[in-house]
C-alpha cells in the first residue's frame, strides 16, 4: 500500500529549502524539532493525576520519571520508553501526549522514563537508566497503582529496543516480573542492509542514513551485536513475556521487527504481530498530526486491554 496522503502532505510541509536532514545535523540541532512537533500535537487528555520523581542512576547521575494515573483504579502499570534514536526525544514533549492517551484508553498508570541521551551518555547509559526506572516502577507498584496489577513494558523505535532489552535483563536478573511487552517498530539489530533499510520507498522521515547517524552517536565503538544493543542477536529468547509487535509498512526498521517477532515465536514466546499499512516510521508519536496515530494508539490500547482481561481471567 502506498504511503497515506496525510503522511505525504506532512513530509512535503517539512521539506523546506535549505533545512538539513537529521543525519546532516548535530544532536543539538536535531533536538530542536521536538518543541515544534510538540506544539503541533498539543496537550493530551486529562488524567487522574500526574506526579514527577527524580531517580539516581547507577553512576551517580539522575533521571526524571513522570507518573500518570488514571481516574479510578488502575488496571496495570505501563512503563513506557520513548523513541528518538537514543539521541533525541523527551518525556516533556509529544510523549507526554502519548502517555496521557495510553493512560486514559487502558485505565493504567503510565510511567515515562527520561533516560539520558547519546552522545553525551552513550550505550549502555540508556539501558542502565531504563532498568533503574523499571525497577522503581515495580517496587512502587502499590503506591502508583493501588494494588497488585500487571506490569507492562512498552516503547517505540529506540524505546522499543529498550523495552525488548528490559525483558531480557529482567529474565536474566530474576525480575522484576514483566507480564507483557509492546514493541512499536522497534530497533532490534544493527544491520543496515536489510531490504526494508535500502528500499527507496522507505527513505522518508527516517531513512538509512539517519539510522546510521543515530547508531554512530549511541554506540560509536564497541560491539553493536551485544544483546543489550541488538536484542535480535540474543542467543536465548525463551521465557520472555508475551509480545505485541506493531510495525509501520514504510519503515527501514520493518524487517528487523518482523524478524524479531519470528525469533520470539521460535523461542516459544506468545507473539502477535501487526503492520500499520500506509504508515511511516514515527507515526505513533504524531498526535493531532497524522491520523495514523489515532488508529495506532487505539489498536495498541485495545490489545493491552485484551491482555489485561485475559490475565484477570487466569
């Protein structure tokens, strides 16, 4: 299916003469797009309560957590890791809107983890920060959700990568128990030559050169095949929580996401995979910008609700 018309119009509006592509920018310049897009998205729906916390990192630093509680009794706790190639993105901008949407639509407490960004904090800082945030959510589940409820990890793009890595780390370190994982067009590998990476029709808001740029900032040296960076390379994927893998049709990351779904299935993990037809990478953060966002967040929320209901039935 061709890229949908709304996405085409959005890309045309962004294509200003002289505006550098992300991979031709510095991280500081690339981060300037965040407030612009957040202004277009606007504020999300009202939730029951919003609280902010600061959490010490393993190396003596500090990160922020934002906790959004729904009206009424929460049905789950969703720990959400935002996208942005480990370099850009923030819990204060579009992801605040997305978190509010998920909070309302799933009747869940949503915890946003503002992990530190590369290149100032390269791999594995984002992983260590995110695991600290996950453990905090698990340890404080009663105070932020009121009772014992399922713990879910979710994320898109680089955040999907982090969410996947969280399940591996939690399994290998004996907890916390994760009941469900939602991976939206996740980064799962460091190979830039898959068909979806090189397909001309996928060189859109995110393209091959931009992903190389992100990786070069996140993990410029060292082993990119380490499972904490490329979870598709993990030797053992057994014992992981059920997964929803939600991909975009026109996305360099499409094929590695599909391969990760297959690898999980082969390891005996319950997996549901779906592709948002006509959508490009990043549609899942485009509230009030792309109609695909509304369909996407509705679909993900419905699948989360269905899984929570199945858990309640035992």
